[in-house]
């Protein structure tokens, strides 16, 4: 009859197993204090040049051929104002249809580069959707965020005016930068600017008296550590 | 000295090398001496052993018997264990799918589809605590492989895991530190593919071939073995997600359509149906969907599949069937919408399982002891009937009993007289049939359709019985009396089957007809031959018994045969008016008649009748001849007396016996009387000539 007991335990095991799984995830050993990592997420509709910007920043190369990204993550050591940090870039798929999946991407980001193509009005319009979703997921008005108008080298095909874009940036209380992945114009700037914002945010969150921001910070991905 | 040697040899620390060494030192004489000693010792030992055997003879027998019983029990035990193993194995395979996982890298889509059933079984076997995962119907394994989990922050390796990609979710299992049998992994977590975000991690430094899984609140990072493996993971993950979402979309659309339809028919229908997504494509009644889903959330119902597993494992078949009936009753009144159907599938699978186990229970295998007996069978049969599998149950039940009968018959030892063996055979066989019949009626009450199966079975068994019977009886060179006795025994036993309402006598007669007919013919012919033979040697002399005692013995003998008027044929205290021929004939004829009447049945009626008449007629003819003959002119009175004995004593007696068995008068007795009258007149004529 021993086999039956075992059996029942095994049969029941499935349910208990799932509840303990999250515990495992939380109590993961933090082996060593990692160098500061700033997590940047590239968002924007398909074909605006998110990957191009990322690759230019990472490897100083410009890829002409377009191939839709699924989701790629990059990491690189950079010198941020005399401090060595790591930048973790999540290059998301502009074509991702599923809001639920996008939510999962956004949750792990500390700062966002919201990219549109100045040659495509539609891509500019959809930035508000991305913004909206990010705010909803992060639940933080002050989340580090840059509005990036890419493909500035293609001035002759411009559909989105600087004024238009800046107006929106102002409305959101974020900066607007125009870049060209092809010429590398402003590529470093957007990443470094965003990292600085992230750093500032983190510093602010670390201050115990800054109650409000701290809370918000916690609603971000760090809550995993709790 | 011998004792000393025995002591040395039986010492626990006895070393043959040393012993021989020491021996060989002493030279030839010592050796020779030792040889004698050893020889003597061996003889003594043999004698002692023999003595001991005699002394403990009864104990030996008892021990041997104990051992054989133990052996039987071990067999049974081993069989039960095999059974248990089988049950465990089948349990493992519950609701699961395809074991082509080992080389999952080459797994083609179709292959996965083909034996989905097995691969989830593989899961259950290898992963501890994943039974809830495997219970979802239609779920199957798409891909799996070893991965190394990494810290998403530091990129340090954390632990080895094994990931299983199912068609709708991703399961992560950790390696067990201590392997227990086939179980290698422990279930850790399961991610639905719906909202699972997969991120390809570009190689950086030591971190190669990694990818991330984002599923709030977890961020998990895994490292594949090589770029190819990683590519595969990403591709398959992507593809599975697409497939799933396409499927979901389909379902949703169908559900929406269903709602639309519903709206058209009942305008009052609530707009926001929270269960719309769970609806099945066919236009079900959305209003009942709520009900259905709630219906399935009853706790005992959710527990039932597991409870069934346990019940089957514990061989609590009654309990299992109770549960199934309860569920059936519960689900009966509800339409078969998707959630119910899925649940149904789970239950059905277990019903199948249970049926198989029960069938196995009834299966008779050579190594299986039959001692478990009819009670165990009845139990399994009852449950099978409750499951609505009465035909199978009936079939197996009867097969089981066939095996039992065969076994019982084999237990009978063929020794001693055939009659004795046949009597025991009949006893065993027919009582088995009776028992089976009674058992059958208990096991299959109200299942009248099965009764015809029983009758057919009984007939088949009877056929087998007749075959055994035939080899023992008809094909052996036994005397007709013995054969008749055996046939009588069989027919008599067979007739007793009518106690359970089974009439097989006609079938038995039919099966034995040819053999019996042949025997009747043969024996009849023999008798006629014997009559002729004796006639040739007949001297027509009265028998002188020498003393009164012998005559008395003769009279007794005749009385015993039923010839009560024998005293009228004796005279002078030592004489009888009958010839040796007549006496021999009468004895043989009476025995023959007795035997014939034992095998009498309607189909042999005519043969028997004519044999009766023929033999007697032959004898009468001999007498007639004798009367006419010149040699016996002086003996006419004596001859007539003998004829009179045959016609007036033997014939009526035979007729009486014949009538008692067959219900008819013996025909053609008239002819015999005629013949007697003829003899009388002939005798008178010849007497008259004398006078």
C-alpha cells in the first residue's frame, strides 16, 4: 500500500509545486553585487529603426537590410560620466501584436526610447499608444523616456515636423531628439541621455525621504527582490 | 577415529589445503589408512542420513508440502506484483502523449501529433509533481531540452534546468539532486504561452547562446548549449505561440459568432458574458455556460480524476465505479459544452483504464493461480457490468471458467479403473458447469442476453469434455460393461444440469452417438457370435452342481439377475434343468441387456431393440435346431424346458427392464413365443413318434 501513498503525493505534487516555484525565483542567490545596470527598452512601430539604432550604438555598424526583430537583448559596458556601468538594451518587436506580451517586455525596463520615423506619420501617431501602455505598465509619470525621431538623414521624405514632435514631447514632459542610425547622428546621445535620466531616477529612489518616487520605483521590476 | 575425522572435516575453519598437506606428509600407509577412514565415514554418513530420512519422514513430507504451498504463494505474489507494476505503468501513461522526446531536435510536427499520448507520459515519468500539467486534454509536448538558468542581472550561471515546451505552455523543471528511478526533474513552474515574452540575448563576453523569458514578475534567462539549440528554442517558441494565438483567435471568433446568434434569438441576453472565451465553436447556449463552468468547479468533481487513479491503483474497483457512476449521473443533465467535454475526456480515459484492469483481472494466464477463484472474478465482473461492459465481462468470465475446468480436470489423476476416473471426471466437470451456471446467474442477473452466451459456452465445454471422455472410454479397449457404466455416469451427471435449468443431455447424446452406436452394433454382434459358438458345443446335459451349496449359490446368482423362478428349474438338490449353454447365455444376455439399457437413448432405441431380439432369437433358433436334430431326440423334454425358461422367465424379465427404461414393450416377443410353440410341437411330434 506504500505505493498508493507515494502515488497520491505525486498526484497532488503538481499543485504544490507551482506555488513553490515563485519562491524559488525570489530567493535566487545574489552572488555578487553587479555593476550598475541600466535597462533601456526600445519601443516604436515596425521599421522605424529601433534595431538600427541599437546596432549602431552597440557595434558601430549600420545594417541596411531590414529584417523584423522579434526581441533581442544586448548588453554593453559603457563609461557614463566617469562611472563604469552596463547598459542593457531590449530591442522589442514593433510588430508584436499582443499587448500582454508587450507588457512583459515593458515591465523590465527602466527607461524607454520611443522611436518613430520622421518619414512616416503613422509611426509618430502610434508613439502615444506606446507611451500610454508604458505609463500603464510602469505606473510612473516620471519614467525615464525619450521621444526619438529617427531617419533624420532622410530629410527630403520628412512627414513629421520637428515642431509637431516637440509639442508632443513637451506635452509628455520628455525630451525630443532626432537621430540617424545611418549617419550615427545623436545615436550615443539618446542612449547616454536616457541612462543619465535612469541614473537620476535611481538616485532619487534611493533617498529614503523621497517617498513618492521610492514607491513608484518599487512598483517597477525591483519588486521581484522583495 | 571416524568421529574425530568427521569433527575435523566439519569444523568451520577447516582448510582443505592444510588438511591434505598434513596427510601427504605421513606417506603411503597413512594415506591408505586415511582413505579407509574417509570411506568408512562416508558410509556411516550415508547410513545416518538414511536413518534420519526415515525418522523424519513425515516431517520431510510436511516440509515438502509447505514448500510447494509457499512456492505457489510466491508465484501468486509475483503475479500480483507484476500486476501492480502494470497498473503503475498504465497510470503513468494516463492522458499523456509520445515518447519521441529523446531526439526532440529532429522531431517532426506530425510525429508529435501522432503519439502525443506517449510524450506526456514521458513527462509524468521524468518530472516530479507535474501531474496537473499533464491532465489538460490535447496538451502535448513540442520540444524539450537541457538549459542552464542564468541570473538575468549578472549573467552568472545559476542551475541546470530542463525545459519542456508544450503546445500551450512552457514548463521549467529543475534537476533533482538525488535521482529516484526514472524521475529526473522536479517541476518548478509553468508559463502560459499566451503572454510569454521571449527575448533573444545577443552574445556578450561569456554569455553566449542565451535567451530570456519575461513573464511578470519573473525574468528568467536560460542558456542553450550551442547556437543551433538556441535558434531552435527561439523558433519553436515563436511558432508555438503563433499557433496558439491563431487557435485562440479562432475560438474567440467562434464564440463571438455564437453570442451573436444568441443575441439574435434572445435580445435580452446579457452583453458582457465573461465566459465567452471559453465557449466552444458550436452555437451552444451561452446562458448555460456560466452554469457549466461553475458546475465543473465543484470540488469533488475536480478531485475525481485523481481519486479514480488512486482507487484503481488500490484496486478499489467498487469505489472507482461508484465514483464514475456519480460523475455520470452528475454530468448527465448537462449539455456537452467544451469544458464539460474536456472533463468528460479525462473521466473517459480513466474508465478505459479501469476496464482494462478489470479485464486483466478476469484474464486467465497460465502462471496465474486459479485459487483466486470465482469470488474474485465475480467482483470484477460486477464492476464491468456496472461500466456497461457486460459482453466483455461475460466473455472473460466464461473463459476464466474454462481455464478453471481445464485446470481441475488436469488435477485428476488417471489411475485405477476407468470407471472410477470417469466418475470423478464427470463429477468435476459437471459440478464445475453447475457452479459456473450458478455463479453466472449471480454475476449477470438480469442480463439475459448473456445467458445464451453461457449456453453456447456450456455446449463448447461439453464438446471438450466428450473429447476427453472419448479418449478414455471409446478409444480404449475396455469391456462394454465399463463403457456402458461410463456413458451412464456421464448421461446421469449431465441430466443433473437441469437443476440449474440447463438441458444438455440431447447434446451429449448427439456427441457420443456415433461411438455408442458402433459399440452397440459390435457388442450385439459379439453376443450373436457367442450364441452360435456355444450352440456348436452344446451337449444338452443338465448341470450337476455336486452339492446343495453350489446349487444354492447358483440360485442366488440367478435371483440376483432377477430370475426369481429359478427354483422351478432345479431338482434333486444338485441338478438344474438348464444346460451350461443356457446358463451362460442367460448370464451374458442379462448383463448385456443391463449394459444396453444404460446407454439407451432415443437415437439408439431401435438398435438396442433389435440387438435384444436378435440375440434371443439366435438362441431360440439353436434350440429349434436341436429339437429337429437327430442327436438330441432323447433330450426333447429337457430342450423344451430350456426353451421355456428363456421364453417364460428371461424374456419377460428383459421386457420388463426394457419397458422401464424405454417406455415401450419389447416388440417381436410374439415371434419368440411362436418359436417356442414350434419347439414344443416339434418336440411333441418327435416324442409322439417315440411313443
